[in-house]
């Protein structure tokens, strides 16, 4: 008597969760099917989902064309790679030093990391923009920072800013060093291993999982950060995929020629890399949220 | 005797040499990173404190000190209060829906099943997708024409087409729905971690003592999830008070500014109207209110802990 009831409740659970999952996936299905349509066909489409009568890859050809999306795509990749590199380097080095060394002012560094996490980003949004536009000697500015546009519209803005949210990963690495046996470092030191060699040859591989958590979450965060490039850069060639999509999506609400399929093709391209990373590395992404949760 | 003192002193000297070397290395590593981050964050923060007290209408010129004038405008023009209030209630509504729905999803996923991973992926993927890449679909779905988007489904079912952007209710509905769709994944995972972190023997002991389901929830599950709830709400408050991307992409503040929020106004005053001093003052107000909300929440939490 008990068993059929159990099977039935499990079947209901699977049915409900399947419907919920489909609802969550619906916008993606819509976007993928829409991206395979001709612009002219998009008006007369299926009831539930866009059903392309003629399947076309024209929109994807545009995404990969030189005057289309190839430049922002490459910029997105380079930007994510650069920030991943710098954040991992910073987290491992600073995190190690804060966990193992004793020095004056250590507490100050740790407290400032935690305090930085609660500062609302609205407070720096506008002033950052002004200061960037007034950096001396850049973009036609004189030594007072006047007369030009500073680093606005300069491709360097894809790589220079470093938000203090990234300090969270330093904290995470410091925490993870607590369960790392000191004996390994001591043995390496006795064998005459220097500091930098120990960092890169011993610590980095042995702390692989936590480094993966930092790397993957940073890469995803920067790929999806559309706001910074959107604010500072307004030409396609120097922009990133997600920032350019912000411009395209805003334009969809204005009157005039609306090319939904092209936007959907671009959006699908912007979603595929994070989706693949999530599929293969979800363990690290989930661990990232979980360990960030421990902090609170 | 002298020999032992001698080795002790040598040991001490060697030790202090080592500490000094560690100290030098620590500063050598920490200072460049921290100074660089301070340059990009602390300097703008301090500059922002000054900016709110100035009038500054164009890049290139210099801000002019006007004292409290911007704040007087903020408090005397009713529009700003309305925008701040709307930021609070729309943000809190979105946060509340997200917290409740993520908890229900976490309960539904707290089972042993192989298919669970698939469902978890489905609810999580919106969160690893950029907001700017997924809102275009919602713009297409909310097309006012009867034969387009959701209206096509509605008319096929015999209903009449809705002009979504003419209704405050529908715009708030879609903003909140998008917010939950995009952010429910991490919250559900955090809840799930909390549910799984509760010692199962507690439930068994309660069952032996004759506790019913609701008593188990009341005395084991809820106390066990206190820290998790605190984390979700605290980080959520800061995020909800700065929500503007969803508003910008889905409603643009329509109808007639009835879904406009303060954060979106700050963005427009700063980057479109170039009313930079006022944008600075608005930022300070929103920042202060956000911090007050976060601290107030912490205080309430602490008080309920003490009781």
C-alpha cells in the first residue's frame, strides 16, 4: 500500500518540477527559435513559441561578421580572461599573506575587506564616471583634467577598473587556508623552496578547488557585467557583447525598425558560454555561493 | 647557562628577522592591490560625498559648491520622495517574492533523486545569463499588438489583448516576475544548503518525542535557517534598493513614470541629463537609506535573538 503511494507522489513531484523547469527555460527557447527566423517572418509566428518557417543562420552570420559582433565577442572573452587572471593572483597572494603572516595592521586589512562589502555601489557610480572623464593627460585633458574626455570611450576602461567586490575572494582564500596543513609549507621551506615557487608550484595546485571557485565566478561575473562597458564605451568595436546587447535591447522599445531575430542571435551567443561553464562546473559555482553565504 | 642564553638570543634574533621579512613581504603584496582598489573605489566614494553639495552640469567644467541646496530640492520636490518610496516598495516586493519562492523551490529540491540536477540547472541558468541578454525576450513577449507575443496566446484562448505598458499593475508584475526568474537560483541553492545542514537526528528525536510536522518546522527548521535567512535578506536589501536595470529594460518607467525608481532617476540625471550634482545628492540619499535598512534589519535580527 505504501509503495504505490510513494511512486505516485514522486510522479506528481516530477510533473510539477518539469512544468516549473519549462517555465524557467521558456525565454531561452523563445530566444533560440526567434534567432533562427528572418526579420520579416517574426511578425507572423506560432502561438506559443516563434516557429521559423524558413530556418536561417543569417543572424548568426551577422554575429560573427567583422562589422557585426565579432569585435565585442572577442572583447568579452579578453575582458573575462584578464579579470579572472588578476583576481586569482590577488586572492591567492593576499589571501595567503593574511592567513599565515603576522604583521602590524593585519586586522585593518581584514576589517576593510569586510566593510567594503556593505558599501552600496550607487555611491560610486556617478563620481567614478566624472573622475574617469577627468584623468589628467588622457583623451585631450590638460594636467588639471580639463578640456577633454579622459578615459571615456577608451578601450582601457574594459580592463582597468577593479571593484572592491573582488576583495570577497581574498577573504574566501584566507578562510580556506585555515584548513590547509602548515606541514606542507614547512616541508617545502626546509627543502629550500622560495616564496614565489611555493605559491605557484605548491599552493596553487593543492588549493585547486578554491582557485576554481574564484576563477569561474569571476569569469561569469565579468562576462555578464554589462553596466561598466555600457557606461564608459559607446562604440561597438570597443564594447563587449553584453554591453552592446544593453544598447540593442533599449532600442527595441523605441519606435522604428525592430530587428528582434538579430538581437536574439546576439543574446543567444552571450548566453551560451556561461551556460556551458555552468553545465561543466556547477559544483564550483554552487560552492562559491555557499561559501559566500558562510560569511554572513 | 651562558650557552643556553646565547642560543635563546640567537633564536630570538632569527625569529625577529623572519617576522621582519614576513612583514616586508606582506606589505609588498597587500599594498599595491589595496591601493589600486582604493584608487578605483575609495576616491570616488569620497568625491561623491563632495559632489552632492555642488552644482555641476557638464563634464569639462568644475563643480560649484552650493551647500545643502540639492538636498533642499530633494526634500521639497515631491517627485524625489515618490521615487525613493517606489524604490523601497518595488524592491521589497521583488525581494519578498524572491525569498518566498526560492524557499519553496528549495523545499521541492530537498529530495534524493537523480533528476534533481536537471531541475536545479533549469532554475539556475537565468542567473548566469546577463540581464541585458535575457530582457529582449520579455520586451518581445509584452508587445501590445493582438497577434504578437503573449497577446497571441491570450487571444487564442479567447481573451482580449492587453496593452501592458499602459498599466502600472502589469509593469510592476513583469518587473517582479523577471527579478524572481533571474535571481531565484542562488537564493534557492543557499536555502537548500541550509536545509541540508540541519542535523537529521534532531528530526528523529523530535518524532520520538511526538512532535508533529509544524512543530518540527517551528522548533527545528526555522531556528536552523536563521543565519541563512539573514544572509539572503541582507544581501537582498542592498541589491533591491539598487534595482534599476530591470526597470530600464522592461518598463522604462512607463506608464508615465509610474514604475520609475530613484536608482533609474540617478542613472538618467547622471548620464543623460548631466545634472551631476543632483545625481550625486540623490546617490547619497539612496546610499544612506540602503545602509539604514540593512542596519535596521540587523538590529531587528539581533533583538529577536536576544529574546
